[in-house]
C-alpha cells in the first residue's frame, strides 16, 4: 500500500460509525425517560397510599380524643361520687363509735348499725377501686395520645399496643363502675 492510499484511508471520515453512536444515545435516552416515568408513577401511587393512611390515622386520633374526653368526664363524676361516699363513710364511722359508747343500746340496734357501717365501707372501697381504675384508664388514654401526637411518623405498632392496653384498662374501669352503680342501687 502506497503512502497516498494510506493518507486517503486515514483522512476519510468514518461516516457509518456515528450513526450507531447516535442510535445508542437515543435508545439510552428513551430507556431513561421510560424509567423516570415508571418511577414517577410508582411514587405517585405510594404518595396516595400514605395520604390515605394519614387520613385514617387522623380520624382514629379524633375518635380517641373523643373517647378520652368522655372517660375524663366519667372519671370526674366518679370522683365526686367517691368523695360523697367517703364523707358518708366518715359520718357512719363517727356514728358507730358513738353508738358503741352507749351501753344501754340493745344488741339488735348495734348489729344493724354495724351492718350499715360495713355497707358504707364496702361502697367507699368500691368507689375508690372505680376511681383508681378510671385514673388508670385516663392515664392509658393520655399515653396513647402522647404516642399518637408525639410526631407525624409515630410507631403504628406501639400505638396499637398502647390502644389495646388503654381499651383493657377502660373496659375494666367501666365494668367496675357498673358494678358500683348496681351496688349503690341494691
């Protein structure tokens, strides 16, 4: 091969090589565009699911706040009743002491007064148990609200466990309150 032939071969532009490079660039850009569209669609779907979950959690929080307010009102009412029963118990205890000092009282009268004092004491103890249970319920509900309101991305499993504990404490308090009301009526 002569020098002229070599120069002609070296100086000739490689026209065919550029076309495949352009195709490669176009293919890569199309694939990247499709990947970006796919990722955008996926992120849009995920955002929709998170929005639904946020709305559900907000509704649940509002329901729990309403339940807490109701339980706090019940707790306040039971506290007032417990105070009244404790006052009545104090009066009954004073009456029992005064009656025991009176030796002329007949035995039947003393027995009746002792039974009344025991009933009042049992009622006061039941009222104290109810007040304690309602306090536990209110404390559990406060803990649940603390968990739910602590941050926007709270631990859902912890909230479920706390809600279960609050439900159990409040159910027990309500059962004790119902038993207390029945014992007062009976």
